[in-house]
């Protein structure tokens, strides 16, 4: 726990760190025996600045997502993708109609490219895709059922946005008793402040927020031999 808190010194106020330390938050969960990758909403709608829902260019984020995806493919570990479901009908959008000012615009409801993925890390036929209409990839979707069938006990999370759909999925994965790891370089947010605050809080409560090099090295060490044998 001390190491987890120490890494946030100089980023999170000391009085906040003391409050988390008092509650004994921040122990490491670790990866289990069958990790899977969950790529959340990295479609053009959210990674291409020509779309209003993407705040800025994120080349380092794209590179990290690509690198993580390539590692999971090489190791033969399962990969899941989530993206928005059909938003063409007001009932499908639900309360988004009230919260978003662009919920009826072409980009949001009908652009055929918006819900596609860049080729660098997009899904392949062997991957699993979950369609959702609310922030969490687990809410009213078969994602948990798919993962249980695949024998998954650990979820490695990448995608956007850290403070929205990523956090919602992390919370639900934890609630379903999956071990959760968030790769810090492979999640992004339109707000750097919200990004940092949510990474810290998830690291304390629901997940291990880990650097990409450490996660990929552990995966290679634990599952590389098995992948080579197969």
C-alpha cells in the first residue's frame, strides 16, 4: 500500500493521500491466471479530432493502445472491444438526449465511420465485440457472460474516456469480482485533470493502475512460454 500511495506524491495533495492511507486503500490486486484485454470505445468518434467528441490528437495514446493490442495477439490472450450501439432512435439514446447538445446531429447518430476502429488496433474475426448504449461495457450487455465462458479472471483495460466509460467499466468489472488492471498510458480523456483524478481514485479502490512496460513485461513472462508452445 505504501508504494501505491508514494507514486502519487506530488500529484495528489498530501492531505488526500493521508485520508486514503487512513482507510487502508491501495493494495495491489495483481493479474490472475487468465487475463483478457478490454478495449473501450477507441473508435474514430473518440480518437479522431475531426469528431466533436474527441478533444485533441493523442498520438502517444494511440501508440500505447496499438502496442498493448499487439502483445495480447502475440500471446494468444482474449481481446474484447466495446463501442456504441445504434443511436438512430431517441429511445436508443435515452437520457443522452437531455445531457448532450449534439445527440441528434449527424456525427452522433448516423456517420458510418464514427463507430469504426483504426486499422492499427481494430478488431479481427476472432475478437469479441460488445455494443452498448450507456457508459459501462457491462451494463445491459453480455460481456460478463462472454468473459466467464472464456475463463477470464482478470481484465486489462484500455480506451477512452478515463473519467467516463473507462471508469464505469472498471467499477463494474470490479463489482463482478474480476481482477482489474488499467494501463495508464493506454487510457485517455479530454480533460487531463479528470484523467489524473480518476486514475488515482481507481488505483486506490477498484484496480491496479500500472505503467505499460510493467504490465507487458509481466504478461510476456507469465504467458509467453505458453503462447510459444501453442
